[in-house]
């Protein structure tokens, strides 16, 4: 890759780099959980779910899947992504949202918020409010991704991807439609 100068920051490369960053951030949290002393304190808290699981899955794995989509879409369809601006909004919205959500949940866990527990006090609400902001940011980023995908492929092609040909009703010619028994 270092011989290919200049390096083009394609959408796929951006998402691969974000994925590497997500796996590193979530992996470091996993390494801290391997410490027996910390694991005794953090086990069964939001730390495990937030920083390790959500950051690994959302910032690591999901961004890698988006990179695959952005890499294969032009190869399979011979179409370029319609809006690079929407790709950038999608990238930053997803990355910041995933990290914000994961780390807010992790901070709540480090303060003692257990998972699978209903809290009626307001002790952890600021952390969960920040996590909700991160989740909303990811939803907005995903909607922007869908808008860009639909505008690139066209609505008919997107629906055609989801509906198998055998499920569609056979098309009738105009003459056959005008002939009624």
C-alpha cells in the first residue's frame, strides 16, 4: 500500500481505518478486563457491555462491514457513490456515535452501574443521556448511508435487491391487460 502514491482516501479506506481504530479501542478495554483485580470490580457492569462489546461491534465490526459495502458497490454495479459528503457524514457520525455511546456506558459501569438492572434513581442518567446522544448520532449516520445508497442505486434497484424475482408478479403486456374475460 505504501508504494501506491498518492494514497487515495476512498470511502472504503476511511471505514477500514475507523474499524482498526474501533478494534484497538475496544481491544484495549478487553485487555484491562483481563486484569483479575479490575475484573472483580468491573464484571457484570456497563463497562463490559459499553466499552468492550459496543465499541468492538459498532466501531470495529460494523465499520468494517460498511467498508466492504463501499468497496464492493462500485465493483459490482459499475456505479460511483453519489455523494462523498454523505459518506463523510456517515463515517464521522458512526465513529463518533459509537465511541460516545460505548465510552458513556463504560463510564457508567466504572461508577458501578450494573447491567441487567433497572435504575429508578438519577445517579446514572447523565451517562445514559450521553450514550443516547451517541446512539441517535449513529441512527442519523445510518439513515444518511441509506439515502446515499438509494440515490446511488436508484429506488427500483434497491427494492429489486430485497425482493426475489420469483416473488414478483409476472408482467402483463398492455394488450393482455386490455383484454378482459
